[in-house]
């Protein structure tokens, strides 16, 4: 009896070894990030990837690819919607032709702090509206990310709207539209080329994140930054192909959205620190910080009102985004008419 039992167990083990039991395949997502790994948003993208893996107990992993490793940045949205890549981390301003609603995220003076931006997305319907906007293109909007304050870094003082008249400012996309309504002359130059453009006098300023005053050594070619920033903060996005997203079990979809929101909250928390580092650099490198009084900020707002109307007219969702933001500002005592 004992011998028969041993033989039976041995045969059972042999069968197991001969026919391995199926193991659930691990889902691997390929994400293209437009920022270098050491950049603030590169670090945050890695944080997102780590949180996805942790929240799914390792069942979903995100492999982050850095600029140009999979596709060119301007091709990323189309590649993602077609399933050539699974996910994307970066600005959707590159894809405003596909998703015009993204321009609403970049309306000047839309929110005054990262915490206000969080409230607009979480409590005033913006997250749901942006998801509705990208879903039309087969893309799921995971979460926004805050890229710190972004505004004017110049070689000349800006104490009012008139100081921008005719000035050559490096700006592209929505930022170029903002410069136009403020009377400046936007010049389309890539981010990588703007330092030399400033040094050579091709442009006289840029509309860019303030932390670049130190990170990109703009203190060597610019003398002023202007507060409040046009965007406090600027916003980029984490996106994923919707077919890929929907193919995952509900708990994994929930984990991806949760990881994205945690990444957003991380940036909300760190944005003030990134801004303070920029202001410290300004003081150390003798870059003058110009603080505009409220009445002057109002003149900037007034000058950009046509832009709000233009963006609202782009789509039904754009109109809802603009109206929601205007209602939020109205509660803060700010009227956009």
C-alpha cells in the first residue's frame, strides 16, 4: 500500500513537470514619455509606472521609453490611438488638431495654484470632460500632471500689456495664441533651440516653466521673470490606448487611474518647491522678479477674453470646460466676460 502510494505521487509529479500549469500572463504597457528621465516630469512618469506595478501586485508593468525611442513626439497621439504604442506622458498641446479641448487646459490665469487646479479637475468636472474628449479618439485620459508655474521669462521688463507690443517671444501652439492677443510676436522655435535663439537675439523672451531659469541656464540669457505666471501650474497628461485599457480587468483599470491620480497629487505637492527653486536661482543670478499688481493682472485677463471665446467655440466639450472654469473663477471673485 505504501509503495503504491509513493508510485502514485511520483507519477502525479511527473505529469505536472511534463505539462506545466498555465500562468497568468503579465501585462506589459509601452509608454512614450516626451521628457528626459531626469526631468521633473520624467521622474513623475517613473513614479506612475512604479505605482501601477505596486497597485496591481506586479500583474501590470509599465515600460517607460524616453524621447524619440518609440515614435516622434508629434506622432505619439496618432500612434497611441492606432495601438502602435500603449500609453503616453507629455503635453497634448502637440495634438490640439485632434483634441482641441486641450487648449482649455492652457487658458491664461485659469487657476492660481496647483491646489486650485486639483479642485477644478476633481470637483468641477474637468477630469470627466477631458476623458470624454479623448475617448472620441480611442484614448483614455488617465490623469493630468502639474508642471509648475509657466510664464514669461524675458530680456526686458514687463510691467504691463503694452510692454509686450511687437516683442519677439518664443511660443508655440496655444502659447503663441496667448502672445498674439497680448500684442507680442510669437516665434515658433523648439524647446531645445530656444537658449541659442535668446543668446543670438532671435527672440527676446520665452513662455516656459520658471524652473528652466536654472535647469536650462536661462539666467545667462534673460534678465526677468514675470509673476503671476500665465499658468500656475501648466498641465500635461498621462494617456493610454482605450482598447488596451478596456482589455484589462476592472481592478487593473482602477489601479491605473489611481496611480495616475497619485502622480498628479505628487506634482501638486512638489510644484511649490520647484517654483521656489526657480525664485532662489533668480536671486542668486540677479534675475529680476517682477510681481504684477492685481489691477495689471486684470488688464492681461481682459486682453485674453477673445481667446476664451475662441476656445469655447471649438466643440461642445470645450464650451463646457470653459463655462466650468469661468464659474469656478466667478466664485473666486474673478469675472471673465
